[in-house]
């Protein structure tokens, strides 16, 4: 049975991305300043629709798949998304994107923190990782605020858009989360 992810926080609702999110998702994901640190930048609304169709057919917690979650204001307005990559042996990788109009207000920390809580308290996750470009200082600060620690800095290890990039790995174990 497909788990219907729905998490309410103080200011947000996290739910599966839906076809009705296509225009809003395209609006912020296609911006150059957003795509700078992203491996996926949709070139058309059709690309977003195809992405959403794939996401609808993906089950949360399916090994080696990404499942995209909507970050919404209480009225349902899409302001960002979180990717949950299910890895082997009860591990997850997270990626997140927030519309520039809503950055700097703590929404990303609130949303990612809610997924971390869910993962460690309900999903039996052992370890969560995030891969970050070292130039993405806002994302690094977010991870550190949430208690992630830097595990590695790989030099020119990530190929994207015809260029090599450095890649930093941040992680947290469930045992570390429980000690906080």
C-alpha cells in the first residue's frame, strides 16, 4: 500500500507533489539562481509534468528511488520541495529546494527538520545524508543547524552541466539525533 505522506508543522504542510503543482514547481525550479546547485532544471512545463507523473508512480521507501515531497504553506501554496532518496540498509539521502521568494524565513529548516524527525522516529531510518556543493553556504548552515556533521569533501567528484564540481557529504545517525 502506498504511504500517503502528510506532515504538518507549525507553519507548513508537507505532502506528495501533485499534478496541480506543475506551474508553481516550474516557476521556481526553472530559475537560474535555483538551478545553480541542482542537478535538475526543467526546461519546459512538459518536463515538469513528466517528472510529476514519475513521482506519482513512485512509492515512498522504494529502494534506490527518489520521492519528491511538496513544501506548502497552510493554504496549500507550493513554496518548495524535498527529495527523499531511499538507499539500502535503512538509509536516506535528502535534497531540498525552496523558491527564492520564501528563502531566509526558516521554512527550509522547518521542512527538512520535519522529514528528519519522521525518518528517525517513524521510518526506522539508521542514517540520513545530504550532498551539498561547498559554495552553497546557506544549505550547509541549514544542515549544521539541524545537527548534521560534515563527513567528506570530495574534490571535483560531481559532473553536472559539462563541468566538475566539489561535493560535500553531511550526515546524521539516528543515535546522534536521539542524543539531541
